[in-house]
C-alpha cells in the first residue's frame, strides 16, 4: 500500500491553461448599464473599432484644421503602430495560408488528385 494518501500538485507560472477571452466582462461598479455595454461590444463595435473611428476622426480634423502639437504627433504614432500591427497580422495570415496550400498540394499529390 502507498504510504501517502495525498500527492501534492505543483503548478508553475504559465504551466496551466493560459487562454484568455477578450470579450469584455462587466461589473456593477462601472458607469452605464452593463447589459447595454456588453451588447454594444459584442454586436455593434468592439472597443478597438470604436477607438479606431475616433482616432481617424480626430486626425482628420487635425489635418483639416492644420493643428499640430505633441498630442497630435503621439496620436499619429499610435495610429501608425496600429496599422503596422494590422499589416504584420495580415502577412502572418498569408504565410499560414501559403503553408496550408502547400500541405494540401502534398496531400493531393499523395492521393493522386489534381
């Protein structure tokens, strides 16, 4: 018989499930109505989409009004960083697609399909 009835389980940082949902979770401490906030974020526009439209509008107004300053420059840098991230994500998706197409072609060659 095993002399120990309890065997401890050790979990180190990042050793378990590290998947995190990005859907907003709302608590009653927030301003507004949580049900409405959840509905807007899940069916109308995410926070990123909302902020993107606001950023585009502010930069458009700044350009039309010839406004300048460190805040406008910082907003332009943020917008450029977001665009660069979108391009990297697009390129990564295209690379995954290319590799998937290569795998399909190899499988078709093995089966004799064309």
